[in-house]
């Protein structure tokens, strides 16, 4: 629940300009009569002078072979003579030039035309011109199967813009929140991450400026979804692939979330935020030549005040408390290059108890203290006309100290016989280093080839301490080296293909893989296109099931995606069908005295479904809304599943409605969202000494969530306003509908209990202020 | 002393550029300039922009030809972008005009530095960019338009077009967003006063907007 903001609505004052130019047209009409006589004079004047020398008339029609082209500029090169084609594509002009000349025709979106002509000084020359369409990003087909884009680029796949990420009511200012209202993603509330098309959250990998982010979310807490660490305001572009993503990315069986950070800020500014959950402040300075910026921010979050009012299921002896800070600098290295550095630090802790399901009268305790440090350095530069380089480095250090145990009614730590295992300590210390280099060479038109390499290093240490003090230290290092190449081939403006391959080598598995990727897009009409995508995706077994006593291989997924999309400036329709096949999923069992250890890769599964997305800015006046629906049919046999079943993180039907409305007179922006998921299955899987079996199973009730948010922007539209303020009130699950995510079972299997959110309703109240510091006057003063 | 030198050199440069204006150029320009005030369609303004562009590309050293080409393209774009839902992105319609206008005004600026009129057109281009995608471009092009207008005023506080554009902004902005018909009136009156004394440097130098101001002031009666 951080910084919900509605900056774009400041732009309402732009309606001014539309009215302006309506008026402009009327005004011009008024002045016609006044200037008519003057004009007549000029026409006569030109007419007379033009009669004198010998003249050639050049006339013709401009087409794109089929249709006439309007407003094409036809020029007799190096003369003043020429014309502009009219609504039927016709043009005509007279010239008194003689001799050899170049006749040129130019129009935006078409390749320039040139023809040599010889003027004799008399008669009429008829020259019909056919212009060929230029392959441009605006007009060309977009390879979009499996991809959602949230950015301000004018592209077909951009179904959201960057500000939608923060103004979606149910998103609560979390980067992944808005993405959960798109088809393909599940409504999972008991843990963090994006569960895409029957995949687990671990099957979605997140990248910032090209490089992998290892701890995108805050440390996991049982049955509570953690927030993402990064503010959505850090990013200007988001690409969310629900299948068939590019060969530039790997190690994700289901999905890639690719985030692009912002460039230099518009101006120097300071910001301050106050809310029921904490305070934050920041400063960004832009250098006078606008080529360098630096800044930092600090946020203190403490949920005590909020939890005092909104009753939580958990009883906290330490409410969640976060100190987080970031520093950054950005340097424009040239007209086309930028170097960006961003660092993030976090120190947080929480400690709570819940009523124990295992023994009545006792409490289960969980505590986690986290330290996280993340550094990202990236560089983008154009080398010459055709080459582009994208390089990135990231380093993460993450420490989690987890404490689990039991307490009696008097809050004293106890160890109960038979439940000794509930008391443990787990100390994790992990270092991650990622590097990536991508070189791109532009070919003819929009075609391009890209190639490069990626290196992912991880060193994860853990110490597991039993109730009796016995320690089990463990350390696992992994080096994944990857190479990739990919080509965008635009056969015509309407037909394009992307062909790629990725090669990966894992030092831990001592295995390599080669993953081909292929997609094709065809423009059916001016606004509609159809695309296909196919690809093989590999991923290492998850760290938490390692080390394994046996040799493991990569897990594998094969995607098939077909998409139809129709996009106009006010409406977007997107329909997608997919089939995903899983092979070599990890099966777990007992090994080295532990349950849940990867023992082989005999798991498998599949997922198929159909998804619809509809965004409409026109049908309801002044309301922008989108609707998504997903149908998912998936089964898998992995981990300890006795056989292939629909996993507990997959609902068959998922739907969302998101709406946004700005009421200009009140300066209030209303955001609402409704999310729905049909009942998910739940299972109690137990081991009888030789095999796993279902001790119990069932289905939870349907999930409904209605969220609303009100943003009040009192300073909106004040011209030259250097400062602005936003006041926010947001309510999650506004009607307090009971939500059940699943069931958990007691150790002996005799009792089960619903997994529900910590509170039914959550209310957030906050204010955000930004103070622009304009130095232009200072600069002017120094000059004179 | 510094200022005197500046003014002197400005006069010299100006004088130099008049001397550089061939007859043929002036005649062609005058003919097209007369059409500016009577052209009320996107197609017509595009036609004019193309005509100015032909003159500009033939002469290559006349900033005025580039200036008018940019002005006509910006006007055509603003007209093409009017109508329909305001908040809807229409950059696909307006950006081609902005692209052209931007290139041309840049060329004009290369030939004629620190000219108030050029910044007036730059303001128009920034505004055109903004209406192409208001939701996402406000934060970039709003300040850019304002900066261009400020610069235009700084370079020539007596340029009536600066106050005309400023007045229009005030006139059409709803009151709750900082608009004010009264403040607009003061600006229009200031513009009108300046038009009375404004003398274009030649027959082909910018002199548009007088009728527009008169129209706005007539709205107050």
C-alpha cells in the first residue's frame, strides 16, 4: 500500500488545447473575408507573372498501388515548384524550369520516391506515382503472442500504460498487483509472486534492466503474501510474458516479467509521503545540463498504527517494521547512451504468533529478520548507426534469520514432546551476481539480430538449527552460463517472425540445454493481428528442494500460444489460447532424514486454456475500464503429489474488472477493481511409510474481492505548479467478503483450518507531496 | 556595454539576412504567407507547409521558410488532433506533424539563434506532442511548452504572440484548474497593445495573430 498516485490526470488541462484549436478554426473563417481581397490580389499577381515564361504542367495521381494517397508532398527538387496531393490523390503544378530535374514525392510512413524528368518548358506531363510503405514501428505488425506490455510506447502489445500499474485499485501500489488483473495470472493471496497459467510463482522470473532480480519480494511469511520490494515509480516500462517469451531470457518455466527503469527525472524535486503505515522522503537532483542526475530516498514502514485499528489474525510481538532506502545516479553518456545505477537497502523484522492447530491452548510462533541489499548497474548505447549495446550487472546480498517455535498461553517459549520439530532456526545468507550483455544489429527496415550472453552466480548458505541445538550447515553454489541469439525478421510490414535459441550450462547440474523459441505475427487488417508462439523453456530445480541425493536435470516446459488482437486507440480486444507441456518436474521425497528433498525429475504435467482481455475507454463516457477472463485446465504430478492433479494454486476460472474515472470538478480520481477466482482445490498429502497418499481433499469457496481507491489531487492543473499533493484512501475487500485461500492441517491430520487473509478489510490512508525545485531562473541569473 | 554590443550585432546579423533575401524568395514567401490566414483545413495547412518546405529546401539558408513550414505543420497537427475524446491518445495522428515541425523549427533555429518567434513555434510543437497522448506526456511536454514560452518572452518581451498563446491557455483552462477569463483578458489586451506597435522586420517576418486577439477581446463585450 504505497504511494498510489494519479499524476496523469494533471493532463486534463490539455483539453484546453483541443478547444483552442476548434476556436482557431472558427477564427480563421472569420478572417477570410477580411483577407480575401488581399489574397485575390496575390492570385492575380502570381497568375500574371506566371503567364509570361514558357511553362510545363506536371500532373498525376499518387497511390500505394491500390488506394489514393492524400497530402503527399511532390517537389521539383531544388526549385520552389511542387504540389500536395488532394483527397483523390491527384496533384498538379506548373513550372517554368527547363532541363533535367528530379521529381520527388514524400509522405510519412512511405519510402521517398524519386524520378528524373526532363522539362521542355511546354505541354503537360502526366506522372503517376506509386509509393511503397515504409516498415516502421508504428505501422508494422508486432510480435505479441503471450505478451502484455505496460509502457508509454505506442505499440499494439501495450495494453496498459505505465501509470496503470499504480492506479489499479486492487494493486495496492505493488508492481505485480496490476498484472494480476490481466488474464493468465492467478488470484493467489496466501503467498507472493505471479502464478501464471498453472505454473508456480517460482516459474516466473523477474528482470530489471535486463538482469535477473533474485529477491524481488520481501521475505516470505506463512500464509501472508509479501509485497514487492521496489516502488512501481521506478519503472517506465513493464513487459509481462505469460508464455513464449524471448530467447534473451531463461530459467523460467512459465513467465518472464521484464521491467525497465526510468531515465533522468524531468527536474530536481523533493518528495514526502505520510500514511497510516509509515513515512517516506526523497530527493532527486537533475544537473543543469540535464545530463546527470542523482538522488536517494528513505522509507520507514511500521504497521503498528494500522494493526491497532484493523484487527489481524496474527498477534504480533514485533509488528512488521521496514527501513528501506535507495540511492541512484543516471548519466547520459551521449545523445543515445545512458548509464544507470540503482541501489536498494532493506532491514526489516516481524515476530508473531497464531493459535496452534496442533495443540489447543498453545501458540505457533514465526519470526523473520531480513537484510537485503541490491545493486544494479546498466548501460545502453548506440554504436554507430546499426549497433546497439545493452549491458547490465546486478549484485544481491540477502540474509534471512527465521525463527519458529511454540509458546504457551503466557507467551513463554516451550518445546512440546512430539512437536519438537516445530522449534527451529533457519539462517540464510545468499549472494547473487548476475551479468548480461546483449548486442543488437539493425538490419533492413525493422529487422534486427540480437545476441549475447548471461551469467548467473549464486552462493547460498544456510544453517538449520534444531530445537536441541544441533546444526545442519549447508552451502550451495551455482553458475549458470547462457548464450543466446535471436532475429526479428520483417518479411513485410504485415508479416514478421522472431526466431531465437538459448543455450544454458549449469555447473550444479553439470548439464546443458538448448532451447529454441519461435514466434510469428501477421497483420490481418489495419487494427487486427494474429500471432503464434512456440518455445522450449528450462529451469533449474528450486533451491529449497536441494541438495538432492541423486543427479537431477533441468525441468522443461514447452509452450504453444495463438493470439488474436484488435487494437484501436480507444479499445483493445485480445484473445489467446495456449497449451503448455511440463516435463522433468521435480519429485520430492524423504532423503537424508528430511522430507521434501528433490529425488528425481519424473514429474510432468500440462496446462491449457483460453483467455480474453477487453479494454474500453469509450463505451461508458469518461470511464476507462478493462475486463479479463481466463479459463485454465491444468494437471500436474510434481513434488509429493501421489498422481497428476489440479494443483492448489490453479483456479479454473479467473476474472477481473478494473475501472478508472476522474471527476474533474471534484479533482478526485475513482479507481475500482473486482477480482474473481472460482474454487481452488486443496489437499492433505501424507506419507504412509512407502508412498504419498491423499488423506483429505476438497475445494475452497469462490474468491471475490472488491477494492476501491480514491485519489484527491487538489493541486491538479494549476499552471506552473511546482508542487503537488495527492491524498489517498483505499480499501481492499471493501465489502468484507470472506476469502478462503485453502486449508492447513494439524500435524496428526485430525484438524483442518481455513487459510484466510490476516484481516478481511484493509484501509489505507496517505498523503504524498512533491516539491519541484526549478533552477532555471538561477541559471538565467548566472548568465547575465 | 555588453548589451550594446549584443544589440549592434543583432542588427548587423538582421541586416545581413535581409540583404541575403533574394527577390524571388520574398515574392514566393509573400504569396504563401497571405494564404496562411485563409487556410482552415488540415489538408490546406499541409499543402502550405509543403510549399514552405520546398522554398526552405531550395534556399537552405532562409530561417523564415523553415519557420513557416514548422508553424503550418504544427497548426495542421493541432487541427488534426482536435475533436474526439480528449484523453485518448492520438499520437499516431498528430506525431507525424510534430515530427516534421520539430525538424523544421530545429533547422530554423540553426540559422537564427535566440529568436522569440522560433520559441513561440516550439511552444506550439510541445503542446502538439502533449495532446498526442495527454495521459502520459503531460509531465514531459507540459513543462517543455512552458519553458519555450518563457524563453520566447525572455528573448522579446514585446512579442505579442507570446501573450496571445498565454492568454489562450488562461482563457480555455477551467477555473478550478487555474484558468481565468479575467487574467486572459489582461493578456489579450497586452497582446493587442503590442500588435499596435509591432512592426515586423520585413514583409515576410512573422506578423500573425492580430485578428485572433481581436476575436478573443470581442468575446468580453
